[in-house]
C-alpha cells in the first residue's frame, strides 16, 4: 500500500515538473523574445533547423558545440518524448499559429 502511494506521489511530482517546464517554455515564447531558430510574422511563428540555417551568418556554427549563445541551442530544435522528457526527433520546420 505504501509503495503504491509513493509511486503515485512520484508520478504526480513528475507530471507537475513537466507542466511547469512547459509553462516556462510557453512564457518564454509569449515574452516577445525571438529565438535564433524562429521567425515571427504577426501571429504566425516559423521555427526549426531550416529557419535557423537561413537566419545564421555562419552555417558552420550550427554544428559547433562551443558556439556562442547567439546561435541558439540544439535543444530548441528537438521534439521531446512526453513520457520520458528525452529528445526523440529533430524539428526541421514548424509553423505555430
């Protein structure tokens, strides 16, 4: 009985941490800050690896793990698995309304 309660509490904590991470990411997007991999036109935002490659001044910096912050993070172009939180796919091109 105690083990089931502990597992339920751990699952609840995990769900809350995922929710807070998503809300944090959503607030970053709504703050008006445009990321290196994003183009915003009105209410539509285009993002992904293709957009970042078009916007960058030095394409080789996108492959450099020690590139300056202005070139963005690789995590910006990944799609995460909801259950594990680990990256599962690359985002080549995305349109957000």
